[in-house]
C-alpha cells in the first residue's frame, strides 16, 4: 500500500473512538486506515506522546469524509482552517527521511525549531557590526607598538573599554571620511589617509607621494630616530576581536583596545 495516496482526516485519542468513526465512514463506502492504533492500545497514555490515532482515507475520498464527519459533529466547523494546515503539513513532510516517520506533532515541533533557529542566526548576522563599522565607530587605545622586533611602547594595564586616555601609549582613529589619526601621549597628532582593500588596511601619509609596498613601509625619519616614532604608512593585516584591535605589517605591529565611541562628525 502506498501511503502517499492516503491522508489523515481526523485524529482521536482512544481506540474505541477511532473504531466508531471508522465504522461510520466505512458504512458510507469510504475505506479507512487506522495509524498508531496498536501503539495506543499498549497504553492510552502513549496517545498524546505520538499525536493520537490517525484516521486516514484515500485522497479522492478526503473531502467527502470530512463533510460526513462535520455533519455528525466529529469535526467542529472552527477546526477547518487548522486541519487544512495540518493536513497540508502532513502531506508535505510525510516523505522526509526519518522525520516523516515521526508523529505529526513531533514533526511540527522540529520544523518550528528549525525555522526559529534560522531566524535567530539571520538576526545575529544582520545585527553584528561589520569590520568596517567597528573600525570607524571606535577610538582605539594603543597598548603596544612593535617595530622590527622591538617594543616601542607598552602601557597595557589589562583595563577594559572604560580605560582612560592616560593608560594608553596613544590612540588611533579611523574616520569615515578616510582620515586616520595616530595620537601619542608625548607627540603631536599625525594625519594619514586610510582605506580597506581586499580586507587589508592601507594607510598613506597625506599630501605626500605614497608608496604602499611592504619593503618601503614604516621608514623612520632621521629626526624621529631618537624618539623611536615609526611612520604608519603601509599595508596591514587587520584583526578586530571583541574589544581589541591588531594591525600588522612586515615591520610594524600595533595592538590596542576600545577606548570609547568616536563622536567626530565624519
């Protein structure tokens, strides 16, 4: 027997109820199959767990069987919309591997869980700020600067985002207008331009001839050698996790954390 040719027309809790309805439909010339009857007969408490005893009829007899059941008050008129949905859902999922063999109520619960899980994943994905948004919306406290294997600055205190400016070696800002500001506590601010290219952070000195090749990045001017202050122009790998940031090129690595929200009009 091909069960795809059959459809559940009514679900009942107890075997004696199912047999009364079966006899009524058969007296009208409608063939009926009782599904899960034997399981419920073992113990009536199993009925709710497996979704009750299903009365199935051939698809060609479905509408006539429903009308007979409504005429004899086995189906209340207000149940029509709900039953139509459940019958449609039963037809659509009955052929699924493994799931199709479970009770209708269990199948419905599984699919509702899947739908809510997908919706939750989409909501989290859409609400998570992009790397570009995180880069530009925060002012970054510089904890350590590594230049050619040497530590040029290290004032990390292990503080969180509420750390104040004086616990930082300096700050970094990447404004939406393409301006980058590297401010150190013992020096003036230097202005740079920045952009993201293929997930790499490209920093250029403003109003100068720029060379982004790694071999020419981070040259220190003669006047800056005593202060060990690197130039930041170059191409960097960008890594932002939680409240921390790391930008790294061949010679220069800057590690920092969120200091606060960037309130500049950008």
